[in-house]
């Protein structure tokens, strides 16, 4: 099946998909730790509950962290590794410098290690934590397949392949299809933008010098554009200035899709979902039915988080063994 897909997408993609999915068919399972670490899910859930109680931005941070991990070499925890010597790790690559809440994963890892040392990968902890913080934000739950291995390679240069907030639809589609993800996966996973905060740099292309004829992206609601221009002036911008992704940035809901239809989404990549008939239809579907969004999101999260290419069970999430 992998290479049938690759016939359409190219031989190079076939080898990429084999790397990403070869582990999935053999090792990932819902009952993977039932005998070796039966309390792992409750340990991680408690750690996430404690982290979110102290910092409401943790859910958005960990969901984004998991996504960024899976899109580079598969879900192998490589985003958690520190830069060492002359090697700059993924977490210090340009798209990832705003990632935070690594401490929440490290705390969960320590608790898991004290209960069942050397058994649970950091990649699995991050995948489970991403599910747990969505639930803690009012979103859906799902059974997370487990059995990922941690990767030993983490390179900042590879973060250039992450989908950017400035992407148009064809760029988004290519980025997702290269990971074996469909157009529906693209629209459903984009719904994660219902959580969190964005710095000005991610959307300033839409509010300053958008084109030779328009200073502001004409697809953006004028009221939002005016507000964002005030928040993010072209000169003398405050260092951490930005905007919440939607009016309820700590609640996992379908508001994101409603905003897209109103021209009130932040990113070019968000608004780009209206430029294809299929994605526009899905945006409309998810905006009118939160249940439909939840079902699609769960399906796509399981699919994305099953991409794996690791080699070991890391003792410390920040360094290879």
C-alpha cells in the first residue's frame, strides 16, 4: 500500500513512507504497556493535569510540540533533544524557538521512570500528553497507539520542512501528503489552531505590505486587520506582541473554523483552506458541527501520531542514551 501511494507521489516518497510506517504495522498497539507499565497513562494524565493547573498555555504548547515532532522524522521525540556541541537540535530551529512547556514532558518522564524504568519512550509520553491536554481543554479523547521508539538524530536544519503559517493550499497539501496525510487530515489537524497564541511574525505578512496593490490581505476582516496592525506595528513592535488564535484560546472547540469563514483567522495557511472546494467544504462542515470536527480530528491525530522512525528508549528526553 505504501508504494502504491508512492507511484503517484514519486519514488523518493516511497522510501520516506517506508521509514515512517515500517514501525507502525509491527509494534504500535493500544495494549503495548499493559504488562510492562500498566499505570503509564494515569501517571501522564496526572502530570498533565498538574501542569495545566499551573499554566493554561501548556495544552497549546504540547499539541504544537507533538505536531512539530511528528512532521520531522516521524513521532520519535527528536524535538525534545537539546543542542549538543556543533549540532543545533530541532528545538532551536527557527520554527521551534517559540515552543515551550518541555518541562511538562520531562516531569512526566521522571514519574514514569520511577514507576517502570527504561520501558516507556519519550515519543510515547509526548503522544499521550498531547491527547491528555486536548481532553483537559474540553476536547475529545481517544485511545493512543503506543510502542514508539525515540530517535537519536535532531537537526535544526530539518525544521525548514515544517508547514509554515504563510503557506498557500498547494504548499500545505504537498507538506501533508509527503507524510502520508490526506486533505481531510490537513483540515482536521489545522483545527488545533483553536488553542494558543501567535506572535506577530507568523501573520505580519497579511497586515503589512501584503502585495504591490494591497497593504493588508483583502481576505482578512477589516476589523481584525485594524486591530492586528495596532498590536503589531511595522516599527517598534513589542518583543512578545501577538494575538490569541481565537477568542477562547484555552478551550478546544470548533471556533477556529467559524473564524475562517468570517475572514478572522490569523494565518495565510488558515485562510488558504477556503481556496480549494474540498477544504472549503470541510471547513463549513466542521464549523457547523463540533462533533464532526472532533471525530475527524481524532482519526487524523491517530494517523499522524502513528508515524515513527526511532531507535531507542531514551532515559532522559533531552539527551540520547
